[in-house]
């Protein structure tokens, strides 16, 4: 076995994942070195924290001299060969990653928001300074989906992804399904269990998953994607009645990322609560687990399933990237990190994306309501496959009730136009709620 | 985008997978080059075939001058930078791979038998000549499980694998389950559909899957594994009565690879028809699909699912390896291929492996049979959780019948001893058939 000098890691951020990286390197460092034939030896050289005293208190085994509160010190330290960015956000994190690239220090990050929002600038720096950014930890925790798309499926045109890539929302939807909880009760439970942040906004509004989907699509199709160009809706609007209705029709409700390349090269990318068939393997993804189904033109249908978050799974991905980064320091030309390889590509406007739909209206109950709604749908040539008004057993003569329509496949834009007209009816009391019905071939 | 000279591939073998590699490179070659930032360009420089005239007839678009019938010519050709071995077997294939390594030409192979049987010699050459062997195509077709274990999970101690890694036997068991076919009828159907070879021996006797399991365990634990040290049994002994019985107990029968590291470092590795809980995600792996569940100490529980065989999926893996090999040609020291990193390790003797069991006896029906069998089991301190003698409705008074015992968890060696004693009973007409009952935590 060859010996080699150990490479120094600058750990920017020492929260859950940062200390997970520390633990994993300590637990399995020798194993890693052995598996690389002695080529890669890693140690933590510097740790950026806000408050060293507090960090010391919670992490007894870290020598005090490793801590710094100044990111410039960390990036500039000659003992730091690779920078791991785990502080989150898109401002300081941006500065740290940019400075590391300029210093030709490879970057490992778990920051999906940073890359989805400001990847264009960072990948340009990565190219200019010939220094890779690795981001396996940014998508789906311990599931190696980035490397799979980037390396294992490099010979494939990616026809589609369908993914459950936010564990918090999957947990909440699961509890609404299995325990008939309301959204609010399920969210409170997720928070109590530590599955949801105190501010759960990004988890439940779909944007955490959307950032991940943007990264997957960027990898697969090679061009930068403007977050403003995609359609995202979260799970806040899911009600027990939707869950119940889905179940009775043989579906389950999942927050689904759908990415699909159309024959003309346009990329469909959307993030929405969706009805998926109970028999599909994605319907079996429970709790905080994540899964991504990938369809490659050569590999065919594949699915990757695992823990989408948490200290150790995310650290597992960051450590794999650290080894990759360490190896890249020995490469004489080029790097193994991702770089956009297409100048531009087209995101299909959401108005042009087609599925079947489940639409829930909040209506004032009086004769003729269904006829009025149905007429507008017919005027817009949208087919109805079913309609249903669940009676509230506690109040069978309620004046206001939920009315549900199942609609045949049509472009979302056409549906929107029809719904705008329906909203004008005086019996319709609020904005209709729309979920996609996915066939998931 | 940088430009670079194209690397030449020597394709040894031009059957299903070989022509799949040809097709994939032609279809997606530009995409691959783009994704590598222009670093990797590949072309087929030479093709080894038995009969060039026949190869020409079936593959119209391949220039005649690419074909050769002499593998020495292919390996020695200066236009060949990387050798892809797809001829199968462990003799000529060995010579080709060894010659390529000696010539410092990286090797891509899909030959699981070669590496499982003669990997020790080949990895020694790989080390000596500092030239990698890549073998993603050897295990589970289009599923990137090799790269996952080798690179993505490099920071993980691998606690266990459970895998369905032979599509043919999975198809057969599935048809026996869903269509109540006999083993023979399901096998004939698989052959008619092209899912099973004319000689299906390696598929149904478990050894195709065992070779793959040996490679997975070698990757995970780093030491060479003697195929003679592991326990393999196939699906030839599975009868409709077993399928039926499994179903009634909430199980499905799968040919399962189980690999598990014990606390003392010993590795359990076995390949057997097994009862697995209907609710486990592996029970949903249908038809010719493959899946491998991996439990890493950091990544947690993961599952990788996809097409385990076939032209395009296997070519997808071979092409990913070709890109890796192409990149390795630029690396100044070391290589990214696998090398054993432990001198030796211990395979747990099958006698020491413990599960619950389903045992079927072929008995002569007379009073006292169950008592006699039960007594011997009791003498060996093996607990019985159930026993059952299905009555044949066509012949309720049959003299010979199947008798089934469900047994509590005990070491397989203890069970064997008891079964040896039971076999001596004059009412027992043939060797008992044993399937494992797996809990798959």
C-alpha cells in the first residue's frame, strides 16, 4: 500500500452535517484510506463556527485550535486543501465557495439553494479556476443520485425523473394518510420529532425539493435553469378530504418532482402534490425516506431509494465527495466536477405541461352548481372523468362544501383558463385547489 | 470546450452487449463528450469476433476492417487504448484481460464468472501494471451498484446487502407465484421469451447470482473470496406447494443474495431461495428486474433497483466504465479501479449462519410421522413454529405427500444435523428441501 500525505479539510459549518463528517472520518478514516489503496488520507484542519466556546461545549473531542470564526482564515489556511461548505444560505456561503474556487481548493457542499439559485456564477468560477464543486450531499441525503446521473448514466439520454425528495413533506403526507391527521397536526408531529425545522416553510412549500430538482435537471440536461422558470406548489393545501379521495380511487398523494425531456428538447420540470398509483414503487416510499426514479434511454427504468436527510446519511455523501475531491487534486488536467455543457435549453412553460387533474372547489351548495362548473369545463373542451361532493356526516345540510372534479389530460394552461372562469361563478368561494394525477409509465 | 483526441476501444465480443456498446456510443457519443467538458471522446477501433462474415451480415453499419478473429491483434493494436471484454467464460477471457493489463490498457468487463473465479490473479496484475479493471456491467446490468459501493459509499462500513440479482430466476419465481405455473413451465416460458438461455443452468442453480454476490462482498470487505467457501442453492427445488405456502404466511419466495458483516468481522454470504415478507420493498421487485438493498453505517438503508440484464442496460454500465477508463488514462499515479485492500478475511461457514426455516419433507403418510420428525427436532433443540401437510384434492388418500415444517431461528449446521437424522426415518422418502425465512430488518 502506498503512503501519502494527509489532505486537510476546511469545514465551514459544524452543525448536524458538519459534525457528521467529523464523526465519519474518525470512525472510518482508515477504511477509506485502505479502499483507495493508501492514496487518500483526510483530516479536518480547520472548522468555521459562529461561537467557538459553544462549539467546544457540544463537541468535546475537537481540539480548540481547529476552530475559527473568520471564513477568510479558513479558506486561506495553507493547511486547508479542500473546503466543505455546510453553513447554508446563499450569501456567506457564496463568498466562501467563490473564494475557495479562486484559491483552487476543491469544494464540497450540501447547499442546494446556493447551487440552484447561484450555480451559474459558481460553475463559471469552477471552470475558470479548473477546480471542481461536488454536491452529492445537496440532493437526497445519502442516496448517491448525483454521481449516478453524472457518472453512471453518462452514456444515457435521461428521459425522465420522478422523485420524492423532501422527507419532511413525505412524512407529513404519510401521517395524513395513515393516521388521518390534518396537515397542521401532522406538521406539528414532524416538528416534535425533529423531522421539520421550526420554520418549515421551504419543506412544505415545495422549494427545498424544487432546488434539488433543479440540480438534477441541470446535471441531466446540462444547462443552467432559472428557478423562476419552473412551477412549484407545496403541500399546505392538501386536506384530509384529498387524501381520502385519492385513496378511494387507488392513489396516494405524494409531493412529486417530475422532470421530463420532450422530443423537441424542452424540459418539463415541476414540483407539486400529485396523485400517484398505489401500485407504483414510489407509492411505497414511506416516512422521511427519499426515492428518485430515473429513466435512461440505455439503462431503462431505475430507482434509487434511501435516507434523504439526517446527519450520517448526508455526511456519507459529503465524505464520498471529499474522496473525489482529494483524488482530483492529483489530476493534471480537467476535473471530475460538473460543468454546464449546454449554453441554453428550454424549460417547458407550465401552461404546456399535460396531465390528468384532481380539482377541489369550495362551493356554496345549491342546485345547479355541478352543471355550471361542468358547462365551463365543456366550453373549454376539458373532459370530466368523475365528480363527487363528499357529504359531511357531522353536518349533512351544510351550506358550504367541497366539490371534487377528476379531469382528463389537458394542458395546464387550458385548465387555468377554465378555472379562472369558474372562479367567477358566485357559488365558488375560493381559489380551486389542483393536484396532478400522474400515470408514471 | 476543450478538444481532445479520440480514444480507441477494442471490443472483444460482439454479441448482445457488445453491439449495445456500439449502438450507445453511436447514439450518445456527442452527449458523452459534452458531459465530460470535451475531455472524453471514444470510438471503436477493433472488434474481436469468431466469424467476421457472420458479424457483417448481422451488423450492417460496422466497417469490415474493424473485425479481427485474433485477440492478440486486438490487444496489441496501437489504435486500441481500452479493452472491453465481453466474450464470457474464464479461459480466453482471462488471457485477453491479462494481456491488456500487461499492455497497460485499462479493461472494462461484464464477466462476473471471470472476476469471481479468477479475480485474485487479475487484480494482482491490475496492481502490478497500475492499470484498472472496471466491472460495473458484471453485476446487475444497468444498476450502478459497483460504483455505489466503491465510490459513493466509500465512507461507509457496509453492514449488509440483500439482493435480487438474477432476473431469470426472479421471472420464473414470479410466474410460479402469479400464474401458478410449475418450475418447468415457467422456465420454458422464460426461454421462449429470451429471458433464459438455452442452457439455463447458471441462472437457476444460483451461481450467476453467486458470482455477482462474490464481487459485491469483495468490494465491500476488500478481500478475495473463494467461491468454494460460500453456500449456494438454486430455485430448481421450488415447487408450487412452496409458493402457495409462502403466500398463505405473508411471504413471497425470492432467490436472495444475503451478505452481512458480523461483529467479529466474519462475512456471511449465501445465495438461496428465501421467504421474504410480502411488505418488504424487495418483494415488489418483479419480472426480470434486479434490486440490491444496501445498509451502510452512515448512509443507512438504501435500495438500488433497475434492469439487471439486457443489451442496453448492460451497455449503459459498460459505457460508464469506458468513460472512467478514459479518464484514468490521464491520471498520473494510481488508478480508480478496485484493488483488494485486505490480505484476508473470514467467510462465515454456512453452518454458523442463522435464520428461521421452511422445510419440506416428502413423506409416506402414516400415523406418527409428525411425531417422529418433531421428536428429532426437539432432541436437537430446534423449535417448531408450525407444521402442515397439504392434502392433494385430486388424491386425498395419497400414500406419499409433502409435509412442511416452519422452524425457529437456529444455526444452519444444527438444522443439517437434525435433518440428517430425520432422513434416516423410513417414512422420509427423499432429501428434505430447505428454504430460509428472512426477516430483512
